[in-house]
C-alpha cells in the first residue's frame, strides 16, 4: 500500500468516527447512557486511537509520493505569515467564550452575542487549523504531504459545517440568533454588515502571547521537526 493511501485511510477513520460520533442520533444515544462527560471521554479516546496512527504513518513517510510543484525559498515568508495569523485565531479561540465550545457545553451556557474573535468567525479554532494546513501544504510539495495536511483542511471545513447543522437542531431556541449574526467564513458577517469588528475588545497581552508563541515556533520548528 502506498503511504499516501495509508495516510488517507487513517484520515477517513479519524474524520469518519469524529463526524459520526457528533451526529445528533449517535451523540444523544451515547450521552443518554454515559452522560455528557462520559460521552466526551469516549469521543476523545476514539479520536486519539485514530489520530495517533495517522501522525505516526505520516511521520514515517514524510515527503512520499510524486512532487506536485517545485519548492521556492520565497514560500517561507508566505507560510510564516499564515502561521502568525493562525496563532492569532488559536490564542483568541481559547481566550474568548464561545457557545459552540466544549467548555461552554459542559458548563451548560446558552448562546450569547458574538464577542472578540467570534465576531470574525464562529469557528476560530477551525480557522487556525485550516491556516496551519494551507501553510504546510505550501512548504511541502509531495503528494503524501498534501494528503496529510490537506486532510486537516478538508476536516476543519466539514466539521465546522457539521457543527453548525447540529447546533441548529440541538439548540434551536438559542443558537439561531448567534448563527445569524456570525459567519462560517472569516470576516463575511462583518463585510455583510451583520457584525462589527470590535477591535477594542482585544487586550494587549493577548497579542503578546501570539507573538511569543509564533517566535517560539519559529525557533523550535527547525530544531525538532526540521524545515526552513
């Protein structure tokens, strides 16, 4: 079996079980028997059981398959720019209360108006991983690399869409108001006049965290993972 095919199969295993487990019928059945915390634990275990082999297979077969394009040194700057923005979304995804997050669901919090990063997109974590995927696809021109990192891109797009559909069903009384004033695509709700940017809501120290994490990644990546 070609490494690219094996990587793809593990992506199907991870993404398939992840999406299936979050469908309303399966999710409701499991929560009814294991409780919300128990369901989250099962969900996490299944995710790890399928994601770890995916990473292991890719790591042992990096740069496998046909070369899809010729790498250029100038790609580094584009990748760094994308990763800086990815860290911005990632940090603020953790620092901003989001009614769609696991923490909010466990706490039983109801949907509220958009704030900070959720004004830009209601899926900031997915946006961060999508940018991560594109940044690494630019830097890695081989087919195996594109299957691995492209899998992240396909998964975050599908999972965000799927999560919207689920919340519209399971939180029909509270979620639509949040849904209508935010966007799946970053900045779309702002451009359409349904939302404002809310720059004043960001804190200076959150930007410091973004810069520190980005610089740490820039230093550690060549030492531990390679590249550049």
